[in-house]
C-alpha cells in the first residue's frame, strides 16, 4: 500500500509527493496474503471522532 500512496504522511515520506492528501489517502490500509499467496490490500474509511487531522511539524 505504501507504493500506492501519492503523498507524504508521518514516517512515510516521498520527495516526488511532499504533501499530505487527506481526500485520497485518509483511510485505514489492511494488507492480507490471499490463499494463493498473492497480496491483497483493502481500505476502510477513517471516522474522525475528536480532532481533525493536521500537518505535523518536527524539530522545533
């Protein structure tokens, strides 16, 4: 699922996509191995209950 993300989020950083994209990628990624051994990724929506997501700033 990391290769499918066209964004940077938390410890997942991409130089070709330095910003977040909550509209496309604010979801739970669930990775499984199918019975035939192939990987399968499913996504579930994230329910925001208290604090909306925001940009994290490190090193201040």
